[in-house]
């Protein structure tokens, strides 16, 4: 009896496997799996069958990283794979495009030969294997690489990236446009379909450490003119760009309160979190910040000290799509909303739209280009909103022919000085 037990166990296992294979064959899963095994590379594009996952290459490898300088000041990235699937990203910090391109080249040896589908693993390795972690250059490069890896994964699965982050929370995304201090531009952009805008204080870099009454009154009057041009049914945010002194920020905010700005962005330098929290407590206007804050660790202090109720992570600076999703989750716990920063190109915008489609606490998406002359199907604004993309990955494809005259640039950051004495002022 003791010798027969292993034989009986083997028979039971054999019968179980035969029955299971019969079930799989009946559903088509078994034959599909066997057929896939007989194909050395699998299909380049996953074959989506009802009730079954797509076939994947058992081995998929990154072959190279390619960067290109793109006018007016952008850096685009292509991550190539041995299956012909290419991921797009924007690994750029404004004014440091060539530095970022060099940093991408330094990361390339780590990625080449690895499977691009391990997105979070690669993020952790690139970030944590550097003894000196983070910083604006390296985190921006990591952000663009991460975007491209998600793009590849979405294309392989045949779904938009937001489907991999929990599915859509909305079917359209509100966007806003820049209008300077020109009331006519507000009217024109409103005609184009926008319902939200952003400006900056008039002559902001000449405000000095303690502004005179004339500056405060003229800056408030300039915003009032935009409000009159747009009407009470539009939203107009104002960006101090961290270029206003703490004393002037408090004066200017009080002068702007009667005109109900959508938000006050970076009222002071974002590194001064305690002061920003003090300003937030002194006004009923929403305070926004985040374009120069990096990763979940940077945003933690902003939330803990209640320094802002609108977070503005930049998809190309803060760590990429997943990192921004984590930041949005942290913000939700503090009842804060998210309005992604984006003064960059259409790949950055596409990344922001994927985030916006996946989070419940989205407010509005910044944009300066809807992709005309860069992508084959530029985004369209209707009644202030862009439809949520439905194509796989980021949902955009570069228009190489239209971009031919836009390759290469030597854009530099502005150099600004105080007119009265020639001293350096913030850009």
C-alpha cells in the first residue's frame, strides 16, 4: 500500500492535467498558448482576442535611446526596442536641453538590453543607484525616460496608459492657455474654445524688494482688464513665478482678491515652504505650486504644512507619470487638487492627459502647444476641454515630415536685471 501511493498521486496529477488541458483547449487558451510558444518572436503587435490577454514576446529588449533637440526649446526622446515598438518621452529641463541629452546618454548603458516593461523597477534603479539622487536635471531625464517606457507598455497592451493606472475617471480634460497681460488675447483664445487662462503680474521682475504703490495698482489694474475681457464665466490664474519678494507677494495678493483669480501660483520661491504656508493662511485665494518640486518626497512638505491647495507637478520634471500619480494620491489625502504644469511640448501634454484621466482630484492642465506641426493628430479644444486620448500608450505619433524644419535649437534662459541698478532678478 505504501508503494502504491506515489503511483496513485501521479495518476491523479496526470488526470488533472489532462482535464485542465481539455478545458483550456475548449476555451482556446491552450491552443493559443501552444501556438505562441511556436512563434520565436511572437507578433510585433499584440493580438487582442475576446476574453484572452494579448500575446507578448517572451523576451523584449531595449536597443537604443535616441534624443533630438526640437524647436522652440524642447528635447524629445525615442526608446527603441527589438520588436520595433518605440516609446516617446520629453526628458527636458528648460534651458538645459543639451545637458539633459548628455544625461540620457549616461543612462543608456543601464537600459540597453533590458525589458522596457519593468517601468517602476527601472525608475527605482535609475533613481536609487545614483549616490547623489534627484535634482532638476537627473529627475527631468528620469521623467522623460519613464514616459517612454509607459508608452511602450501601453502600445504592447493596446491600451492608453490611464487604463494601467486604474482606468479613466473622466472623459475629457480641461486645459488652460497663456494670455500674458493682453485683454485682446483673452478674447481671441476664448473664441478658440478656451475657458481658463493664465497670466503673470505686469512688469513683475521690476517690482523690487519693496514695491511702490504704483506697481501694485498697475499690476492689479492689468489683471482687472483681463477679467473684464474674459468675463466672470472664465477662470484666470496668475503666476508670480517665485520672482516676487515676500512683502510684495502679500500686498499684491490683497490687491488681486476682488477679481477672484483662479489661483496664485508660486507667490514666493517654492523652497520657502514655511513662508508659502503663511501666505496661504492669509488669503482665501487658492495657492498653487509644484513646477520646481521633484518627486513624492518634495511634495510631502508642501502638503504637510498646508502651503498649497493646488499641486502642479510637471510631468517632465517631477519624476514622470507614475510619480505624478503617487503625488496626486498624496494630494487627495489632504483634499488638494492637481493641475499639472506644462510649458513644454505635445509629448509632455500627452503625459499630463494620461494622468488627468486617471485621478479623481484633477483641476486643469496647462498647455502651450496642442501639437500642430509636431504630431500627426494634434489635440483639439472644445468648450475648454480636450477629449481623453483613446489610442494605445501616450496616444500620440510624431509627424516627422512636419518636424523636419524644427530640429535643433540653442534656446537659453532669459537674463533679467533690475532696471534701476542693474542687479540680477529672478527669471
